[in-house]
């Protein structure tokens, strides 16, 4: 699926291959389940979309040396169903950071800067989320971002698609929390940076 608002997949050690969905298992025509044959359990398709710069800022508000536990975010999304799409939006200036995100189960989506210090990751995420909702293939949205995602959250709510806020940076009295079925703040997915991470020099993309 094409990423929205000028976003494109960053090529990091083949880390930007589109996430493949597994085949849907069906009973063959004319064969029916019996009492001795268990029913197939079809899990809802989950789209996990992470606004990476927002996540980093939220994590480091509480601890400047903290980094997000990306693998735990992905695992939390899997508790809601089968993760059909798993993306993290950012400028990805550091190729090692992008590779780490991929190894933890997130597809790094490159969002080109719109100006100095201005990377429209929220707009790119929202555009992708709306496109996914229109396909009808998503039964749950798992989002990591802030209250600027309200248009996407509201659209999902109107379409009857539950929204789980995972590692979010929304305000406690903000509008997104009122529409979400579950919400866990970014601080719950933080860990202290290791010594190696603290002193590692970033590897530029180009």
C-alpha cells in the first residue's frame, strides 16, 4: 500500500519490504466442520501505526536517557489480533535506528522533511490510516501518537473500528482518549538507554 503525504518506505537492509499478509485459511467447498473438527479462529486484522518522533519526545520527557521498547509495542498490538500492517513514520536520519525499528517488527516509513525541523509524520500516518480504513481490511487500529491523530481516531470510531492507543502521548483530558477502547501511555514502554547506545555515533542514511 502506498504511504500517504509524500511518505515512502526507506530502504534499510531490505527493511522496507511491504509487510505481507498471510493467506486466509478457509474450508474447502463442500466440506463442513463437525463437532470433532474445531472451528477456525479468525483473528481481527490490526494496523499498528507509530508516529516515531512523537513517541521519542514523549519517552524522553520523563527520562532524557530513555528509549522506547519497540518490540513490546508490537507485542502489545498482537494481543488484539493479527498484525496486518506495522509501520513507524519518521525522517530516519540514522540508518541504525531504522534497522533497529525493523528488527523489532516495525516497517520504517520515510517521511521527507517539509522544512528545518519539520517532518510531517502525523499527517503521513493519518493519511495511511484513513486509506487502510477505506479498504475495509482493518478491524482494529493500534496507534502511537498524540491528539493530532483525532481525525483518524474519529473516522475509525464512526466506521465502528476500535482504536487502541499504545505508547501514546495524548492528553489525559484530550479527545482521543474518550474515543479509544484502551490506552497505555508512552512511559509504560520506556527503558533506559544502554551505555553502548548512549555513546554510539549515528550512521547517516546517505
